[in-house]
C-alpha cells in the first residue's frame, strides 16, 4: 500500500502564545495509506482542528515529526478558506483559477455543487455562508489533490449541499482525513476512525457504525 503520510510521536498544542497553552494530543504515531477515508472525531475542544493545522504547518508541533509520501498533493479545507470577498461572478471566480478548463467543464463542476443556470452569475460577495462553502469545495475538487484534509466541511451546508458533497467525495479516488460532527456524513464516508480523547489519539480500522458498536459493547467504568 502507498503511504500518504507518516506521523511519529507527534505532540501538538493549542493556545499557542497564551497562558492557556496545553497539549491537545500526545505522542501520536500513525501511518495513513492510499484509499483511506479517515474520520477524525472527538469532543469540541479536543484538538481535532489543531491537529489538522499542525499537519498543514499552520501551527507548530511541540515534538515529533510527520512526513508526506512521494508526490502527495494536499487539498485543505477549513471555514476560513471559504470566506471569499470578491466582486467576480461565481463563474469568473472559478474560471480565473482554472483558465485551462473550458466553459462546459467549469459549468459541470459548479453544477455538481448546485450552482446551476443563473446562479453562476451571482457575485461572490453576495453569496450566503453555505454557498461560499460550496464554491470553495468546487475549487478544491477541481485542483485534483490526491490527499484531502477537510475540517468540518458540512458546516453551513443545508441538506442538498451535504448530499452534493457526499456524492462528489463518494467518487473521489484519493485519500482523505476529515473532521466532522455530522454522524451521517462520517458514517457515509469513513473507512476508519481516529478518535481524540483525553489527550490521546486512537486509531480504529473500522467503519463508523462498527466503531459505535464496539463502543456500545465496551465495559463501562464504575463510578
């Protein structure tokens, strides 16, 4: 199997530069291989987004290393990347980013994320939060990365938007690490689970339903 990323003894923190800095995950060692769709789960504040930012070199690791495999092209999504402020139309925004594509290809890509007919002529600065997320995802998928890192991609999406994203990712042939609190979305896509809990990350080579069943069957600690 092709190794996409190797993580060794990684400890990362959040609250960098503040009196509240603390470890989020300690001594994480993990190899992610081609074709895995790894769902990153855990309670709010457990450090999921910070781990993603660490792997994107946006937040420094406290210790440990991580290394991408050969010819890995990362596509990264978070909510901040979806904050467009442009007077261009939706069509122009995408076409200017991918000038080598023809109009039909651009319209098809936009249509797959529900930008149809006159909606492609809306100006970007007039889009709703959900529409900006969809536009960001169009551009991300057109860039054809072989390793997707998605941080809460379904936030601000309505049901139709989520279904469009699920359909697009269902056809994706690369590798994915994604953060989500949407149980249906995780269940639909994840081939394995990485759970962050109490500063430790545990890898489960299970679907989300299998993970939940394992958790239900685990003996409960006595109070």
